[in-house]
C-alpha cells in the first residue's frame, strides 16, 4: 500500500511538473508574442514619425519656395497681365487646398499614432493582469501541493499505526489460542472429577 501511495504521489508530481512547464511555456509565448507585437508597433510608430517629419519639412520648404516663387511671379506679372495673375492666384489656391489635404493627412496619422499608443497601453495592462493571475494560480498550486504532502504524511502515520495494531491483533490471537487450549485441558480434567463427585454423592 505504501508503494501504491508513493507511485500515486510520483504520478501527481509528474502531472504537476507538466502543468508548471505548460504554464511557463504559455507565459513565455504570450510574452514573446507581446514583445514582437510591441516592437512592430514601435517600429511602425518610428517610421510614421520619420515620414511625418520629412513630409512636414518638405511641405514647409515647398511652401516657402512656392510662396516666394509665386509672389515674385505675381509681382512681375501683376501689371503685365491681369488674367495671368488670376490664373496664378487660382493655382496658389489649389496648392493651398493641397496643403490643407496634407495637414489633414498629418492629423489623421497623428490620431493613428495615438490609437497605437492606446493599444500598447492596453496590451501592457492585459499582460500585467495575466501575470498576476498566473502568480495567483501558481501560489494556489503550491499551497495544494503542500496540503497534499501533509495528507500523505498523515496517511503514512496511520499506516504505521494500522501495522502496529495488526501485530498486536496477531499476538492477541496467539494468546487466545493458548487460553482456549488450556481451557479445554481444564475441562478434560474437571470432567472425571465431576463424575467422581456425583458417584460419591449418590
């Protein structure tokens, strides 16, 4: 019975070890996936920021260049041709509209950047919660394993007591057998004496 208990304990320990290993692998995979996703988001964020900065820089340069160029042309052609001036102004308005589109695009990209940051924060929060849950479960498993060990120890003590009681029972059986044998001998000795006493009484 002790061997069976030991085997069951070993199987339980093996199962518990497998659970710990599977749990650790799951945590490692979740952490790896989250790290990779976060690195990808950081890389996208960096590239987007660089692109936006280049666009803004180019836009400012183009704007200054176009404005200087157009105003110079406007001043040179102002007196020469009113219609051409109107065309230049119209073209400048179109470029201004294009600039407005670029600014709107920049704002949209900035909003996406904020959304990415919010997603990263949410993932950080979820990871912390999952790690806390895993730590709680690990502590519960440890407590249960300790309780199981204490129960096994109690079972071992009871088995020892049972073994002692069994030995005492065997000794009592032997003692009973001897007593029964002596009682039978006494009865055999008492039988003739009772007959003799009866004869004397008669």
